[in-house]
C-alpha cells in the first residue's frame, strides 16, 4: 500500500532553529511517523546531519537542482553576502528593469521554489505536503488533514480583490500572464500561498510539460526568466490547477491554520498559541521566520516556551 502523502521542507542554515522546532512538533504529533524529505542548501548540510534518521531523508540542493542552477545559486550566495540584504533587494529592482545583474535571480528564495517543484516532480510519491521551517504542528493535527481519496487536494482562502496589492498582486499577475491570461478575473482572489501546502506530483509534471511546450525551453528556465521576486511557485501551481488542468480538485478552506506575527514577547506568544489551539482548533500555526532580517527575534528566544505549550496541550 502506497503512502497517503510525504512531507517536504526546503530549508537552510538561518532557519535551523525554526526547523528544529518544526521537527519536535511533528515528532510529538500524530504526524510523527510520516516520511519527511528535507532539502538543505549544500553548504549547510553538515548542520542538519543529526536529523538524517527515520522518518527524515536529508538531501542537498546539488542533488535536486540542475547543476547549472546550483552553480549559479552558490555564486548568488557569495554576492549576497558581500552586498547585504538591502542592496540585494535594490539590485533585484534594477534587474527587473535592465536584466542585470543576473545573479539576483538565483538567490535562495528563488532556488528554494525550484527545489520544491523539482523534488516533487522527480519523486515516486503522489502527494506532498510542503511545510516551511517556521510552521508548528499542534497536537490537533492528524493525517486525515491531507487525505482526499480520488481527488486532488488544494487549500484556498478567498479575499475581495480590493485588498489585492503588494507582492500578492505581483504574484497573481505573473501567474496569469504565464498561462496566457487564462485565469478569470473576478471580484475575489485566492490569497493562500502559505504552508501547509499540498502538491500533487502528476499535476506538477503536467505543468512543467505545459510550460516547456509553450515557451520552448526547460521549465526552470521559464521561471528564472520571470522578474525577480515577482513570482511564487504556489501561486503558479494553483493557477495551473484551477485554470488549465482538468483534474478533479477538492478546494478546502484554511480554517485549521493559524498565524503568529509577533514573537517579541515569548509569554504573550504562548498565550496566543494556546488560545488558537484551544478556542480556534488550529492544527498548524506559522510563527513567521526572522531569517529575512525584518524581525528582531529568533526562534531561540521562544522555542522552549512553544515546546512547553505543546506538551501542556497534549496532556
């Protein structure tokens, strides 16, 4: 009997503490025995070696990405270290206008998206549940959250189009253009591009084939030719699934998912986490990562508090 699904996480050194918390929360949940594939940037692999035991299978980006992309990724990381986050962001804006510098298209944010699609497409498993490192799995989580026999599962959350702006507006626009504007404009848009996110391997492979036939180049070249930071693999997948594929899809709301945006006060964070589990019945809660440099806290400041909270919820 085949596995109902596997878990996939793409991560790197800056999110090691978040990943450790994710693994601890998984181990202590009813998803503890679900196979978990983890893809780590090649140079960071030694930092994650302790996790290379059942049910975790550890991979390096050099074994997942095309060799040309891996080489460019390493080059981009060197440049990013020299320039810093602010200058890299400015160079991304410049690249969208002039096409240069080209290395900003290969930063970790972009290549992690390629890793997700490549790993799913090349696997023998049919269904994958993507979990980012900043996700916490609560004691309410269960395998049935991701099982829909005979149907493709995808989560969605609709919002009024008047609230469409910023990066989400860019991602939606890019996805529509990528598929020849096949998405139908309505008064609402599907805003969910977080994790858990379910991907079907057959759909991913079909999407890659569609892109290669339409643009006459490898699918990953198609995506890397898009304006830097103006595309989302999740938004692209959902646009293909909704407006191009003929698959039978079960669209589910995200009422089991919660979010914590401020981890500056660990005790307040735990109180809110407890409330979301007890009152709102959240199965999965994202504590937004600080690896982008925009927050003043790291997982180390609250991880112990969260572990205690989850242990108390299990009793």
